[in-house]
C-alpha cells in the first residue's frame, strides 16, 4: 500500500483527498464537534515543521485511505487516522511503518503516535510493538449550556482567594508580567501530562508569541496575581482565525504555593465568560487532561465539561 508525503502546493489533489478523509474520520469519532477546516493539517505548526503522510490503496488511487501527521522535530505523530469504512485492511499498519521509517531518517530513536481511543487502538499498537505511555481525556464544554450566573460566581473573589487580582491579555504578555509568567509556567512541570519541562525565557516567550500570530493563532491568557505582584496561576484559551466555532484550553496551572484556593476554577470561569462576550461565534471549548490529573479533571467537571474521547499515546522504537 503506497504512502506518500504530501504538501498543499506540490500535491493539491492528494492534499484535498487527505483533508476530506481526515474530516470524515473526525466526524465519525467526534460527531458532537464542528468538523475542522483543512488548514488544521498545515505543515507549519507552533512547535515545528510537520510532515503529512497520505496512505492510498493503490498507486493510481486519488482518494486517501488514511493519514498521519508527524512533527519532524519531536517525532510525535499528532494525528493518525484511517477512513472509517476502510479499517482493518492494513492501512494503519502501512502508515505506522512509513512513520517509523521517516522518524528514523530524521535521527529519532522513538516515534510517539497519538490515536483516538476507539476501535481497539491499544490492541493495534501493542501488536506492532507500541507501548502505552499516556492516556488523555478530551473534554468539551458546549457554550450554549453555560449558566452565566454560576460562572460569574466562580469567577468572583471568594474568601480563599480574595487577595488575588485577575488580569488578562491576548497575544502578547505585558512586559511587566513577562518574567513572572515565565516563572509561573514552571508550575506545569509537575503536571502528569507535561513532556517539556525546559524553563521558559522571555526571549523564547516572545518568539513563540510571534510564531502563533503568523499562523493566525491567538492565545488569550487569564491570570491571577498575588499580593506580591507575582502570577500565581493562569489559563490559556486559544482561538484560531479560520476555526471560529471552537476554542481550546492549551494549559492551566497554579503555582504550588498557591494551590488549594480555588484559583484554577476562578481563572477558567473568567476565561469562559470573556469568550462568551468577545467571541460569540464560538460554540465549544475543548481541553485535554492526563487521566492522573484528578484536580483539573474535577475543575472541568464542575464547570460542565463533558468527556468526549480518550486519546492514547504510544511509543514505538524506530530501529
């Protein structure tokens, strides 16, 4: 089964077919959510260049049977899909073999593949040498169900967190908070689903902010500031210019010394109210949590997020 690396400009027909197959598979697995635009598969991403592989049943076939999207810098396959009507025909195996070959060519000893936890993903991966390394819960909040009064109460100061001020910015962190924000991000280091614990510098923060804007991605941060002027916790809500119906929570963290005061609930409630007011076209907010991150899962359930799908990450040797 041929597997080809595709690009929008170089392979327009193959690219269109891959996008269509991905959208069909997405709608099959996540019927609650709007179907994403094809631009979500673009080779350029905030965390590096991506390779898009399309699997075809024959060399002459113009309709993709499946696809994989691989970050060339990290050897992580962030998308791995097979057309619903064509499962169990060797398409996933062909995609995995070519993904491993590509990762090895790029100098990686391991390939991490993210799969929707449906259709016996564990059995498929384990039969091919995959080791389960992470299980994430994808949750979604249908904004049409939001009780604004309840969210206003959660966002308001309470006895446990009355000494914290709420601040917000979009796209660029204010200069006076940049160092504190970088330091607060270290609170992510002890989260179960954190892969990169490298300290964030102001220079790296500014570079990332510009990179997101070039891709039409806008990061909206709600943060709580302690009485000493330092950021005690924050949440990132991300909107994408060509996907207005869905927003994503990329991460939420509270610095260890400030935990247990309801700050996570407060910033997420405030961010939701802001989104309702400033982005009326947005219908859903999505978020991902490691299955072991019980505190944040409790916050999400309290806010009304419902479980949508489990996502599984498997590690494969490339040799």
